[in-house]
C-alpha cells in the first residue's frame, strides 16, 4: 500500500453538508486556549449542524499534550491521522502508533493525548457538538 499524507488529504478537501460545502483551507488553525502546543481547525461547527455534532482536526506538537480532561455531555471519537504518542483513556495508557487507530470516549470519562517524538494529528468528532 502506498503511503499518503492523511492530514494533507483533509486539509486539501472539505466537508459536504446539505446546501453547503466547507473548504477545509477556509477554516483557520488556532491554538487551544488551555494547552500549549495543541492546535485546532474547526471543520464543522455546532452552528452548521444545529448542535448535533462538530468535527475538528487537532494537531499536538512533539512532546505536547491535550491534558487530562472530560466532556460533560459529548461523546468524543478520535482517529489517528499521523504521528505517534499515547492516549490515557479512563486511566489506561494506550499507544498511538498506527494511522487509523480510533478511540471512542463517552461523556464524563477522563482522557488525555500526548504526542511522542513527532507531531500527532487527529480527526476529532464530538456528539453532540462542542459549543
């Protein structure tokens, strides 16, 4: 199988919604307000789905982390797009080392993500949407 730049595929594409196409390149990257070295690109926001879900690209720079946290009402689905590191899910440390690895985190379950020696990229889906 030929390797692909998976994060680049998302950045070069977009999201189709009924009556609307959001080009990923039109969504700006911004730093997470609490975690140094974590950057987010909102692909689909709560306003586009009436709060049903939101979808984001997340980059965790080398050695940085999205620290231990929980969401009160959202399920969070994370798909590893690139890089390596680990996730702590409800106290269990899980290696992130294969593109496509997917983790589902129910509401109120504590979790964290830490990048290893290279930047880590995730596709994050929240149900209901982050607001």
